[in-house]
């Protein structure tokens, strides 16, 4: 579940760093920032280590999932993450209580019945903020993902099968089809806002943190508004269906912006209220087969990734 992460470890003396350098082999990585601070860095199993001698700062950044398995298109459980954190601590000979988290990405992969684009196309909004197309991967024109960005966090869904093959064409025969990735990027500021004031490698070992991340992903998933056209609108009038299609379009957001700017706050609020009333009326009808499968498979993936013990070998 916890994939990409960045740790900062302060107070790492040059003498201690030399012992780490002897294990991992660092190279000069140029100068950093306006102060032109010298950096040494190395990459080991998809994890990037950087040392800033002037600040006595060691950063560790990358995918815990890839560090563990070499890829990140399957499941990654709490038990596996715990093993990775302990291994990183032993590699640098620094206690996990000093591994301060500055940002992280949590997420799951779900095997879907249909092509990922079928589910991506129905994503509409979260907290009234629309999902927009993710930037295509370099040298590719296909749109394979949606994102909903806030100041302190970002929700993403994308075609993980396409992404994994793009990054390593040798995996084409081994990557499962129709993998849809659900991902949430969290800043340190947002972690503080939800009560996680000082997240370290040590307290990530607690299953309580892991359960909180699972519930965060679950609650956000539940609040995502989908425009599932497989829903039944038989009880609505033709005019209501026509207006609902308009409300769910990007043109409606432009119309609201027009009302707010040129017709005043009163007209804007009146129309926004009218649209919200219709969306609430449609809500019990709109959850068609595609949305049900989408949310159910994501919930199954969340439960699979919350295994607290390694699987028992038969």
C-alpha cells in the first residue's frame, strides 16, 4: 500500500556517512540549490540515497514496493513494507525513529474485467473538484490516467499495465492485463492535518498507521463521484436527463463561472443548488454495473494489502 516515500535523516556525521558509502558506493552528484551545496548520491534497488555533508543530512527516496519486488504492479502488504523498512534501517545503521517522512504515495492495484480506460472515462469529481487527464507519458499521445489535485494531496487513477510495460518493455509478457492503479500522494502538511504530526519509519511499523491509510483511501474512494452511463434513468423525465448530462459536463463548470462573474453570487448559488439537488436525486440510480465493479475491486485490493503477517508457505 505504501509505495513511493521520502525520508530525511538529520545529524548524520561525515564519519557515519563514510561507513554507508563503503556499503553502497556513492558518486558526486553536483551542487544543490542557491548555496551550491555538494551532494553525493547513489541508487540501490530503485531507492535513491543522497547525502548533503554541509547539512549532515541523508535523504532516502523511492518506491518501497519496487525495492521489495522489482516492480509495483502487484500487491504490497503491511508485512512486506515492515520488512523493507527494517532492511533500510540496517543498511544505513540508523534507527527508524530518525527516518522522518516528508512525503509519500499510498495506493493499490486492482485487476479489472474491462480495459482501464472504461473506468477512467467515468471518473467525474471528488469534493466537487473534477478529475482531469494526466499528462501522457513521454513520446506517447494516449491518455491513460485521471488526476484530482488539491494543494496538499492528489488522487490518481491510471492504467498500470500500460505504465509498467512503458517503463520496461521486457515485462510485456509478464505484466497482467487490465491493472488499474489507485494512488494518493500526500504531503507532510496534509499528514499533519489528519493528525499524523510526526510520521517516522518507526511509527510506520505500527499497524494502526497502516489501518488509517486504508481508511483514508476507502473514504476517498466512497466519496468519488462517477458518471456511470450504465445506470438506469427510467424514473427521470427527458428534461431531467438532458439537464443532468449538462450538469456532469465541463461546460457546466464554465456556466457556473460565468454566473459568478457576470450575474452575481446570488444567481451562481441558485444554479449550483439546483444542480446539486438533481445530483442527489440521481445518486441512488446512478451506480450501475461498471461503478459497482470499480469500487468493489478497489476495496478488495485494499483488504489484500492489509495483511499483517507474511503468507504461510504450504
